[in-house]
C-alpha cells in the first residue's frame, strides 16, 4: 500500500512497530498494544492528514486472544480517535473475510464497541471470555466493521469518509502464523473461486481507491476483496431457495 501511494504522488508517513525497508517521507514507531505509544505517535505525526490507513494486525495464531483484540481493534480505534481532529478526508480500515457473519454476533460486537477506551475494552474482554474463545481475531475484525458503520454518519458530518475492506486469504506473514498454528489444510479448505490466494498488491489497490477522490461518495461500507468467497456462499443459498 505504501509503495502504491508513493507512486501515486502521496507523502506517506509510516507507523509500525518496526521501520520498513523502503523509503517513506517519515516514520513513527507505534505499538498499537501500548496506550502511551499510541498517544506519542498521534502527537508526533504533524500537520494535516488527508487519509489514515489502518492496516496493521495480527492473527489468532499468536495464541493471545486479548492481544489480538487489543492490536486489531482497541489500539486501532484509539489511534484513529486521537488523529481524527487532523484528518481531512478519509479513514480506511482492514477487516477480514473471517468477519463475514458479523450480523450474527451483533450483541457481542455492540458490547465491545460501547466501551469508551482501551482500558474499558480490555475490561470488557475479561468479562466476556466466551467472545474471545475462538482466538479473538473474528471479534476484532467484526468490531472494525461495526466501528466503520457506526461512525460513518458522525464523521460524514465532518467531511470524513470511513470504509473498510474484507480481504480473503492473502499471502502475508499472517498466513505463516496460521500455518504454524492450524496447518496448511486449514487454509486449503477455505473456498477460493478464483483458484488462488490474493496478492497483497491486489488488496492494497482497493485500499488506495477507498482513500482517494475516486471513492468520494462511498462511506460506511465494507468492500469484500475475497476472490468470490461470499458469492459462492450466496450462490449456494440461492440454489437451496
């Protein structure tokens, strides 16, 4: 994504736990599991921010459900909220195909969304261990969708669009985590109508689009970049019906 944005003429400030190997306009160290790091990074990023892209995340393969939810949602939300006063155009987040059934879990997601801080979110997770019983990843990505939808109207009044993508299986280091935790068979059983996993550049292109003027009238949406996975599920439903 950073490479594509730079090629399009953007001035990109990277935020991550490790400095990337490619050149950026600036880099700020950020640990989404650490409130102090989040506050520091938000203060250091200077000036107006046209678009914020929330891409960082970890899978349930790390074996720490609370940390998964903290990084993927609570920390992401905290950093976004801290930066909102300086965002001029759009917020783009990354959910997941794992969150495709988010409507079935609305009570859980709504409870997490109702928390007002990282500390409150962590406390909610401690009080609702069943919500994290499958590793926390699904819940964290459902919360990203919930945050996108629930803030679209209020942000729209400020001229800010917010959207998210729902990637299918994509060849990133997260796949290595999943292979180690669950085995290759786990990944092979996920339907892929296009016959392959996604390349990261394909996911990045959609993120870049959502952050651009070309998507100027799109907000509060989930764009499923899943290679037809959901279409296959819906086609089966139509055949049954």
